[in-house]
């Protein structure tokens, strides 16, 4: 991959379209079929140390933070270690308790985001072990951390992150699998996740082949006054990232909420001019999510669902291929990158350089 536009009109479009290859790259050379695990050469912690981890705290900003939320869920699900993600920009200001049994992970595309770097430096000062999940090799965060996983997304030029977000989520799946297999994840589950990881590049290519359909939908939603993005548990970080993407590149106001929180306030916003995008995978929460669609419809809200099968209550559904439930969030967000892109295009926005934003925020 290079800095050439390769025939695309924008870097955003180019980078969205590169995702099958990018995911292939983050997987390459790391899978160990014999032991149903992965090798992460630069991690810097051995199996005994991995077993001693009592908690994982993931820190990043913006899209990196959202990828970290997906990562925290993967680590909880596959390695059964309590894990959560927090904006690095908040963490660094709150004099957090630094716990020696917690593994801290800083996430960053550029590796230069000042808030994330400052959080790493503060953690190191207090004796914490900090790993990096970083794209740019040799960047400040890569240098300051004790080890980590490179994301191998290749150069990301557009201010709005797409392929790096996806690759970061895959890198977390690898880390979670690695941690799980030295703790109590079974061989069978290890194999199941590896098979799912291997399916990702082709499934991403399949989603991207549906671009024309998504372009039409974007035309229908681009003039919304505001949009709600909702998802439950695995779907919630997907909703947050999709909402950020739409805001950044199209300037359409959007909010993301856990689907379960709608009835605690945001339902008041639902009306025909405020459509909802609902993340509705075929997992154990499908019926709960369908109930959310009914709640929105009952308030005359238009619904665009993203899931594994058409939803009757929704006005439109984008169907994505099914993977393993733990890995589904990696795929569910990809059509919504295209939705944001085409909405921005329809509105004539400066896609690669949205107003008021910089690719990496290296100042306080
Ligand atoms: C992504 O679309 C954003 N432009 C932004 O939120 C970005 O993810 C954030 O500033 C963090 O950047 P980093 O990954 O380089 O640390």
C-alpha cells in the first residue's frame, strides 16, 4: 500500500476499500494452528505474566478508544479478564489508581496523540506495565510502551480513521485469543476464533461489493436533522464509532446510545426527521434488539438496521455476513463507514480534511 490514490477520489474511499488486504496483513504470520493460538512477537509478556493479569485497562482517543472498547469486550469474552476502555484524555487528568496487577494498553493509529502519550508517561512514572496497540512503527507511543502489537494497517492519510479502526479491532482479537489460550480458553474455541479470523478478509470484500446499495441509502439519510445510533453490548462500540464517523465527515449531528438506554431519555428525540441506525446482529440479544426497533417504530422513527438478516420493522436493512459472535463487531461497522462516506459526498464535504480536525492531535 502506498500514498497513491490508486484511482480513488479520496483517501477515505481508498482506505475503506483496502480493508480486506489490511486485515490479511495483521493476521499474516501470527496464527499457530497447531496450538490454536497466535504468536505476537513484540508483546513482551510471557505466559506466566499473562496468567497473573487481574484486570485490563485500555486507553485511547476517538476511534482508537472505540476500537479499545471492542478490544475490552474481546478480552473479557475470550480471556475472561475484567477489561474496560476509557478515553486517555480523561484518564490522564483524574489521578487514577494505578494497580500493579492491571495490564494497561494504549491504542493509537499515529502513536503520537498527546493525550494518549501523556497517559502512558504517567502510568510508567507510577510503575505500571503498559503495552501499545499502535499502527505507526517507531512512533512515540510505540517507543514509550513496554511492548505491544503492531496493527499493520499501512499508511492512513484521511483524517477520518477507517482501515486502522478495523485492523485495531482485529489486533485486539489476536491479543484476546493469545491471553485466552494461556488461561482457560479451550482448543475448540481457539480453533473456532481462528477460523473466524481467517474468514474476515473475504467477508469484508463481500460487504464492500454492496457499496452501490449503501450509496443509495446514504442519499436517503444524508438530509436527516440528526441521527441516533444504537447497539447493545457488542453492538454499542460499533454504534459509537459509526456515529463519530458520520459526524466527522458529513457534519450531520449524530448521537450513539446503548439500545437499552433509549427508554431512559433519548426516546424523546425520536421523530420522522431523526432516523436511527440500529446494530442488530443475530446473537443472544437479537430479541432484545428487535424490541428496541419496535420502540423506535412506535414513535414514527425511520430505521436503518445493520445485521445478519432483514428486519421487518426496519425501513431498510444492510445485511452483513455472519462470523463468530465475538468477531461480528469487526464487520458490522464497515458498511457504516461507507454510509458516512456517501452521506458526506452527497453533501459536498471536504472528505479527507474535515473542518476543524487534524489527523493526529499532538498538542494538549
Ligand atoms: C478518527 O476518525 C478521528 N479522526 C480521531 O478520533 C482519532 O481516532 C483520534 O484523534 C486518535 O488518533 P490516534 O489513533 O492517532 O491516536
